[in-house]
């Protein structure tokens, strides 16, 4: 469900506060958690649209994150994958590096002066310089790469299943994993991720749901209904919702999708 608010209506809405590859490891410092309990009912949220901004409709968006005054975007498809530094307001591409075939770009996240970029089925993560976007190193991993974010301590990664993996931000070593459950049932196809205030927000492939996940328990604590975010007249040629970027020092987010012509500045508000 959507709500609309004037561009200057900064007082509208309430920030959504959170409640109090099977490479599973259990030795050493590694941990693997399983949300086996039935789980509590998650808070439901609607999307309040504050502003519509331009977005490159040629971008097959796979990763979306703001760091400083730059919106970093990772795009996919073989021969068309890239990492871009863009203006978060105008959508202008300020810098771009393309991934060579056969790499299929996936999620991205910024860690200090570096950017991590996943690939889908190429089993490799690229470590890049944040300023130049140049590739610095590569790290192999089994299985698929979908979304990734940094919680301040560790990388959180999705692989299209119901699991979130935790990885070391320096070595990309697997630290553990957690299975994601909503009211006791698994949520599969977790896609693009955003880490915010100890919680993980996740797109779900071929769904208009955005999940808020407690990474310690794997429990879904909130569900955002983004149905109808992209207007019908912009639907031709557009693909699925996939792109969450928290706007620093606000309770707002930027949302977009694969081949979407628009990015939306939004706030998540509790459903009535």
C-alpha cells in the first residue's frame, strides 16, 4: 500500500523501529543459527512516497547503497554488468566501471574506503577502491551471490535461499549463517540487502515485500508492502523491485528496481 506526502512534509510518518549454499559452520568462532520457533507476528508497513527521482532505465539494478554524498549502484546481466557512482538526487552517473564477460554483477556494499561487489554464479566477490572503483582483489565463494550489506562489524550476504551468511569484511571468510523465518515459515529468494541500525532490510525476488530481519535470530520483524510503487505508465520494460538504500541521518530510504525509470524517496509507516 502506498501513501503520498508533499516534498516538504518532513513531519509525516514514523520511523519503523525494530522489536526488542549451505556453507554452515559450527566450529571455532563460526556460528549457525536456526529460527525454529513459530515467531511473532511482524509489524506491517506501508510506503509513503516523498519524492520521485530519475533512474537509468537501462540499469538492471542489483545493489544500491549511499555512502557520503554518492549513491553506489551495482548492475547485472552478462556483458552489461557494472559498478556506478551516481548522484542520489539527479541519478547522473558520475563514474562507472564495467565487469568483463562472463561476470554477472550482483549486490554491493561500501566498507570504509572499499566496495564489495558480488557476482551471481561466477563464485567470486570483487573488492574495489571506493574512489576510483578499480578492482583491487577477488575472493572465491561457493554457491550464488545475490545481496550484501555491512552491519558495521561483518558482511551480511544473501544467496537466493532462506539463509543470510555472515562474512569477514577483510578476508570474506564465512563466519556463520542464519535461516530467515516469518511466523515460523521460511522466506526464500532474499535479494538486495541494506543493513540499518542492527537490522537487515531485504528485497524478495518477484515480490513487492521488503522484509526487516533480525540477523541474530533470523526472525522477520517487519514487512513493508511496496505494491504499486512503480506507476502503471512506467511499467512497460520494467522488471522487479530491487534496490534499498538508507538515506544517512534520516528515517528515509531510496527504492528502485531493475530497469525502473524512477527512484523513490520514501518512508516506511505502520499500516493502519
